[in-house]
C-alpha cells in the first residue's frame, strides 16, 4: 500500500471517529424526515451468523434513510434523522474496530446503542429505545470532559 493510500485511509478513519463523536447528526446534511419504515427484527443485538448488519438496515429500523455514507476499510458510517432527532450509524468489519472506535469516541461523551459490529449514536438514551427493541444491543454512554 502506497504512503498516499495509508494517509488517506487514516484520514477517513479519523474523520469517521470525529463525526461519531460530535453530537449526532452534526456532520450530516439535511436528511429526509421520512424513509423506509420497515423494521428488521434481530434478537439479542446480534446479526444472524455470517451476516453483518448494514448502515441501511439500521436506518430502516429507525424509520429513516441513511445519508452521507462514508466508507473506509474498517467501517461504514451514515446519518439520518427522525422526529426524535439525528442519528449517526456506524458498522464495522471487525469487533476490535468497534471497541477501538468506542474507546476513542467515548471521551467526547454521547449516548451509544452498541450491537454486534455496529453502533448508533443518538441525542439521548430515549431516542434509542425503539431501535433497541427491534435490533437489540446495549446502551452505553461516553465520559464527557468538562472544565478544561
């Protein structure tokens, strides 16, 4: 891999981490308010064996359409919004990538619904309730720094 491609890959990953750390939707353009409302039912927060959950499936379960999809080797990230607020949707190729992303992003605070190789960031834990019922996962919060 050329030095240019390594730098580009690092830049995309850093951009994805930064966008996930900002308040949900801060990096997104005005996504449509309505989308495909088809919910995908999964149990215990895990995708079926061998099938990873996609950004589009997460958006559909929320009742919106993923916009501003960013793709990198390790992750895909998109944004959408509903009446409950703006969401950042991130899927990972490996669990290690998810854990590493969360470790970096949590320092900025926030609320996360974490599933099997996917994370959804939302304005509040309440905004994640319906998605959690459909897709499973666990709600986690960041440790926002204040007073620096």
